[in-house]
C-alpha cells in the first residue's frame, strides 16, 4: 500500500482530479513496469487507468460501484454532468468492468451503451464472523441504555449516509405508523450527511423526535454492538447498487427489511432471508417492520436463512478468485 497526499481543495471534483494526478506521479516513482494490471475504482481514479493504459500498454480494469445518475436521481448540475461523462469515458477506455450487482450492470449498459460482455458482476463481501460478537442479555441491555434505548423497548436501526439515495426520510415518515402498532419503540439512526438537519426537522414536525436517536457516524465495535442489540435493521434505499449494510446485519443475526430496489433484491429474498418493501413508501416500510416485530417464529426463520446465505455466498476467497479471472481476461483482450 502506497499513499499519496494531494493538494487540498474544497471543491470535490477539482480535488479528485488533483488526487488522480498525484497517483500518476506515484506510479511513475514506483515504476509502472513493475505492475501487471491497473485496477481503478469509480470515476475519481479512472483518469489514472486511462493514462496508464495508453502510456504503458497495461490492462485497465474499472470498478463501478454506482453511477452519478443513480446517486443523484438524475443529472442536475455541471459537476454531475462532468462526473457522468467521466464514468462513461471509463467504460469506453477500460478493457473490463467490474460492478457489484446485476442491477448496476444493467444500469451501466443502458446509460452508457456498454456491451454486456464487458461488464462482470462480482458481489461485495464481508468477513461474517467479525459480526458474530458475543453479548449476553445484560450486556445488550446496558448498551441499549447507554445510547438511550430501554431494555423493554423495540430498537429499529438505520445505518447509512443521510443522503437522498439511502432513503432515511421514508423510514422517518413511516415511524409514526410503526409507533401506532409498537408504541414502545425507538428508531436509532447511525450515520451523518447533508440531510441531517432536514431529517431532524422532519422528525420534529411528525411529532416523534423524542423517539428517534441520531447517533452520527458509527463504525468498529460500536457498529457491531448496534446490529447485535437491534430488533430489526431497515434499509429503505431509493437507489442501492449493492448494500453492504444488509450483509453486516444478516451476519449479526439481525432481521432485515429492505426496499425492493437494485442489488438489495439480489441479496434478500422476500419472506426467506428478509422482507421487501416498496421504495419511497412509508406505509410499506411500516408494514415490513411490523411483519418482523409481530411474529417471533418468522423472525427466527429469516435470521437463520440469512446467516446461511451470508456465510455461503459472500466470502472474500470466492470474490478474489472471480477478480483474478477478470484480470486474466482483460490481459488476454488487451
């Protein structure tokens, strides 16, 4: 691992281009001929792959985790247009593309007119055993009280950026309906982002601010304890190419309720290892949460199936092998 320290700039697009320039300099120092493959992730580093491909005749693989059009719900600014065009350029210049779900593959092929056989789907993964932490009932209760949830309350968890695509707004709008069936509930929101003030004001307007806990950014052991201590984890995304939070919750033994969008429907099978709800639909989200909280046997059924899937389908060994296969194919097609 070699790190760079690019010149700082408050404008993200400019900063990303400066960062790419510094990466190319680092490659020059290290010696590009010492490497067999250039593998870039998302548009920020794609200029490095394009330039290395042409200057050193190296196979260039581009990973695309999401698109600007999908993240922002369309192209609404000059910056977004530039990022969108850089994403297209990376699909054109690269020898092979890796993405994280069939949903985002279809999106890439439709938006950028990319040949289907150029795009390879390799799911993200986790180390599931890292989320199998041991907490007895007393430890769970003490942890809950530490963050403001009483032992007898139902704990509903959201983990993610407070941004348009993650859909936290629709979970908050669903929460008064959830409270009507489960009045002894708390909603815990772990994450931060541009929509934080808006979401806090929305909770106040809906009259449930006192039942919602905004924890801010959370990771490490704190995040693992959140999963382990929750009664249900809700992923209400509007746009979600994959959804690593789903795997983390499943590995923790926490039942998941997800929007039926993007890669989420490839990970979660409705009523088998989780529950689908309609995207951007508070009534549907409230129904999904109630489905889990009201039926203990059903909850155990989806949790057991989810653990089986997360251990069997999302190992890093399988992901590494598939990635090497793409490298070999790209080198052959170079």
